[in-house]
C-alpha cells in the first residue's frame, strides 16, 4: 500500500492576504482598519458624463474603473473631469459641458498606471505613499487585483480629527 503525504501549506508572506501580523505589529493599524469597503466604480465603456454625475451626486472625487470581475483597470478622478471638460470656457452651459463629457469614453481618459495597496498594508505606509506621491486615494485590492476598498486623503484627515478630539 502506498501512502502520500501532503506538504503543509506555505505560510503567507508578511503583509499578504492571510498573513498573521507579527507580535511586534499587533497594535499597528492596517489599511483594512480605515478603508471604505463600499466602493462606487465605473466600467471602462461608460462615458465621462456618468462619472461627472456620480461624483456630483455622491460627493466622490475618485472612481476606480473595473471589469466585470471587479479587477482594477484604471482610475478616474475629479481632476480628470476638470481637464476634459471645457470648464475654462465659462460661456458653456451645464448642458453643453455634459454633452462634451458624454462624447468621451472612460477608457480613453482613465489613468491606467494606478498605485494600489492590500488591506494588510500598514496604514503608515499607505499614508506615506499618499503624501509622498501627492495621491488623492489608493484603491485597495486583493491578490487578484479585485477592488475591495479605497482609502483616501480625506479618510486620513477624518482619522486625524478623531484622534485630535481625543486629546482635547
């Protein structure tokens, strides 16, 4: 009779999904502690007017662009809207601006070189990236680059205000 043994699963690398925090890191906050889990996203075939409507209605400045499996394809920001709209031409009505945005596909204006973080990324590292690179947000992705959250500069400001209120 032949027996086989199954090797024990490899331990996940630190800061990877499924990794346990090191004893010295047990009090460290991670991106998962601050991120917004309900993320409004766009499809790359939608037009920029959809992004403008979502941003205006939801007071949102960053919209990840995903495929049907929620894999990150890119990012559209409020700055992109400003860049591609004729906002400098004040003579255009809101309807005329909306028509202009309607003719632009998300895939043609989105940023595709998007920095991301894992939910296990130390929060301090994410903050350093946002400040150092002057990013407004970092999409939070899983190992397959599916969007599972977002952390924004506004999240960090809100957290700072909560901490400051604790100290008087």
